[in-house]
C-alpha cells in the first residue's frame, strides 16, 4: 500500500481505483477531511452491527413497556441489563471509564450520562432520556429515546417533539459524499427556529467496532465542513436540545463525574440512532 500526498487515503498497488476512491481522493486533494479505509465497514461488519442494533432496539422497547411514574431509574437499569444479557449481549456503558451502571437515565435538566439510582424516582410530568449501547459479538450499536412520564407541560412536550425532529432533520441532511457539518447545520437551524439551545460540548460519533470512533458528529456548524461522509461509514446522530442556553456543566454532586446538567437548569431532550451511510442516504440501524 502507498499513501497519497496527504498520507490519509491509502491506495492499493495493482488494484484499479473505484469510483468511491476517486471521489474521496478528489475531496482530499481539495483539502477536506476524509475518512480512512478503517472507517468504512465491510459487509460482514455491517451485518454484525445490525444484529447488535436489533438487541439495542429490543432493550429500549422493553423500557417502553415498563416505564412509569413511581419507579426508580435503578429499576430501568435492571430492565436494560437483564434484557441485554439474556440475548447474549453486553451493556457497553457498564464500567466504561468508571461509569457504574448499564444505561444512562437523564431526567429533565440532566442533558446526558445520568446515573441510575435507587432514590431517583420518576414523577408525573418528568421527561427522561434512556441511552443504551449494546455489544454483540464485538459489534457496537447505540441509541436513546425520550419518554414522557404521564402528562407533562406543553413546554416540555414541545421540547421532546422538536428534539426528535432535529434528529430526523439531521439524518435527512446526511448524504453520501456530503459532510458532517451539513448535519449540524440542519439541526442547529431547526432548533434555533424554536429558540432552543444546541449543546456544543458533546456530539455524535462513529461507532461499530468501538464505542466511540471517528468522526465527531457535531450538532451545530456550517455546511461543507467536517469529515466527508462515505458509503460504509457507521455513526450516531444524537442532538441534545436545551429549552434555554446551550451551555452545560458537570454535576458537582456526582462522585463519578459523569452527569451533565443544563447551564440554566432548564429541561433538555435528546434522541439518538445509529446510522449506516449508503449510496442513497442513511439507513437506521437502531430505533
């Protein structure tokens, strides 16, 4: 193998360039950031990630069947752990860089990485993000959903709805041979239309063979910036949309240093899918 002049995209001697090779090299020679070959999944790897995604979706479906006012977030953790392990998979969050539980449960003003606790009891009107990542046979899939507990305020209900729209709009903006920045631009535009803040300190990411891989998928930005999106890439889009400021902080009372809170302590909402980029746009691998 040799490298082109920027030493990013490997050219294999004795093999003709594919159309994808040519398009990647074109953009790299224009000074754009492009993926390495290692970020483009083989058909076998894609099938493995899809199988992991099926278990991941099953976990969140099981939560949807059982979540209710009066239950603790620790009970949600048990539901997720039990379903995941029963189906031969591993909860990726458990003990990841010191995270003590199997799932992230983020209520109201907790943006993300909320730690399940026995004394965190869901109440009527709460909104909660449940974020789970599955490892099945070495393949990772990652998704989260928002749940409204009973009847909530119109303001919270709208926030949850717009956050889901942001995910859908971001996915629609993700095109083969487009750029990561196209996703963030579309999401930020929609959130700002509703006067919401888009969290900038956290982002989506490549996923599949590892928990977190390139590229960073920011949920704000300019069109035509960031990494080139190429068929075979797998990544998450997971916009965190705040009712107020986009700023966040780490909860000082969290001994593990994980829980992220909105800067003004107004509610936040987030939805997440794992996506495969194809020749025709993205395919959802988790729900």
